[in-house]
C-alpha cells in the first residue's frame, strides 16, 4: 500500500468515526410493512402472538394456520423462532421475486394532489407511499430555480445528509442555468422519525422496513419529477450520491422522462454494500447472525440496481458515474462488477475514477474535478 492510499484510508476511517451516534439496532423481519400480492397469492399480515406475514391462497388455509397454532402451543420458544424464521424467509423470497419482476407496478406513482411551495421555495407534498411515521409521510424538497424553464435536475443526497447538505451543488447548477430540486430522502432531516438521530429505517436491520423505505424514496423521486414537469421543465435529469445514487438509478430506469443520470459512487446489490461497507458495519452486525449475504441479496433485490441492469433496463440510457479507487463503503470491485454488467447489457455509461474513497471525494481538488465534470455532463445532456 502506497503512502497516498494509506493517507486516504486513514482519512476515511477518521471521518467515519466522527459520527458517534450509530447504534446496532435489533434485527427484525419487518414483514408488517409489506402488504402486496405475489405470485397470485394473497399475502396477509399477521401480528397475533408475534406471528409474521404469511402467504395464504384462500380462506381454507386460514383454518390450517389455526390448527398449526394449536400444535405449536407445546413447542419451545426456540422451535417457534426457527419456524417463524423459515416462514419469513419464504415470504420474502416470494415477495422480492414478484416485486422485481413487476417493478413497473411496484414503483408506479399514484397521483399527488397536494403539491405546495412556500415563500422559501420549499416544496412539500404527501408521499405516494404511506409509512408508520406521520412525519416521514410529508416529502420536503428545496427548489433552486434557474434562469430559464427547460432543464432541471433532481438531487438525491447521501445517507444521513442534513437539510443544508449539497446546497452548494444546487447553487452551482443554478448558476449554470439548470434548475435544481433537492429532495429530502425518507426519514431524513424534516422527515426524521421522532426519537431518532439517524435514518436507520432507510438502511437498517429491519428487512421489510428497508424495502419499504427505499421503495418510498423512488416513488417520492418520481413525484418530484412530475412536479417539475408540470412547471414546464421538460429536460429532466437525476443526480444521486451514495444511496441517492442507488435510488436515482432505479428511478431513472423506471421513468422515461429522465434524460440523464449522474451518480457519485455506484455499486451492485444493496446487500453487498451493507455487508461489506465500512459505514454500514453496524447494520450488518445485527443482520449477520440471522441471514446470509446471499439471502439478503435476494430479499433486497427490488431495491438494488443490478437486477434492472441485468434485465437491460439501463440500455441506451444516458448516464455518468463517478467513483473512488479506494472507496471502503462502495468497494471498487463491486463498482467494477456493476460497470461490466452495464456494458454487457447494452449500456454505454461514461465513467470517472478518482484516487479517493467515499468521504474524501469531498476534498479539493477532487471535489472540483468531480463537480466540473458532472456539471458539464448535465449541460451537454440537458442543454
């Protein structure tokens, strides 16, 4: 390892340790957050006696479940826990398979009827996907209008970004004549759940909630694009950072209105980043005793970019991806795997590799290089 790489890695670790509010939260299947139809079966929520969701085809199976519960009364807690885990795994496999195959439906956005913009150019509206936290169900987005109607970029920030985070980036786009709309991600800043300091619902050891939260993020992003379109912006782009990159790419491949996508940090599967990344090791600590990486990759497939790349949904889409050679969160080998998959499935994305990590992309002169290349990309793509 060169002295330079060592310095970058030390900086990454130092920046990571400045956040002292990470918690290893308890593992949960979180199936109560998922109430969809999969593979022709009716997936019914069950909360009685600690039971999880179960796939039930018809009312006759209700009777079978009741009989099983009678038989379970004599079982030990360990036996019940193991059986519940097996049922949860099977449910999630069915659910994830259905959601990925029917992603156009899963990510479809219902009409929003309550868009409002206040005197400070803050857009609010009710999220198309309701969560259990009322404060999270109102989407907030800061609008930075450019000098002309036409090009606009939706900004999707990184995990645990603050309200003022990436405002400088929006101002630069604004100065270049491109309007920017910066959306607060689910469970962030003004949407944060009471009693929380971090957005642990968006990336956490609750499998069902993480699925629901990322699905909500994509739906919210598409609702923001609709608002921009209604305002006359017909040349739309998306700029995502870290988890905003994942959400943004999924939104792009499901929304033909998006002409260009710029992404800082890219990876393959949600589970790969959580299980291998430095900034998510507290999340993996809660998960690793309950599920394997292979299982988690399958469960979280609907909120991962890779399945949509492999289906060819990214073919002929205009994208630009910036990544770090020494990134300890979105590992370079995962980024390279993603780029190979894009090329093999008809995508001709532009790329820029910089000798940085995850946090260190914010350092000059790398931030200047990355920013300038991204801005010129959007100027060219959106006019």
